[in-house]
């Protein structure tokens, strides 16, 4: 899934424990009723935000995460989280992927040369 819009907030990286860090990004969508979407980046993905600034137009690739929690009273609660794993900056109508390799499309592909993989 993806979320597109303008960066409103980039938080600093928070070291939650010795082995876990996180960083929050807020993207404001460009639609009739703009939404301010908070997206979390964790571990090595926190560094992806280093090359971005407030006001940049971006598309963020996300995963939706959900979890179940039972409180001390025995009531079950559900929580959702939006986790980012890639971010692309748009400038002058073209897009630039930051921290991602660029691959040229294959030009020597022949339809009759195929493998027997089932997918």
C-alpha cells in the first residue's frame, strides 16, 4: 500500500531500548478533505528519512499492522499501526527514489525463452 502527500512533520529518532528504535513521519494527503497520516519507521528504516524535509512531496510504501491486547479486566482491545518501509520524493513531475537501486528494464527478453516456474 502507499500514502502520497506533503511531509508535515519528521520526528527525531527515538531509541526505545538497546535493540529498538523508531521514527515518526506525518504526511498530509492532497484531497478534498486532507488527512494527516502518522507513519512509523523502525530500526534501519529510520535512516530513510534523513534525506527528506518538511514540505517535500512524497509517496510512502506502508504496511498496516494490527495487534490484539487483553487488559487486566479481561477486555480485548485492538490496535493498528502504519509502518513505512520505503519513501519516494517527487520533484518537477518526476519521481526520485532515495536509497533504492535503479534498474534498467530488460531489453534482451525473448518470449520463447521461458522457465518452467509455476508463477
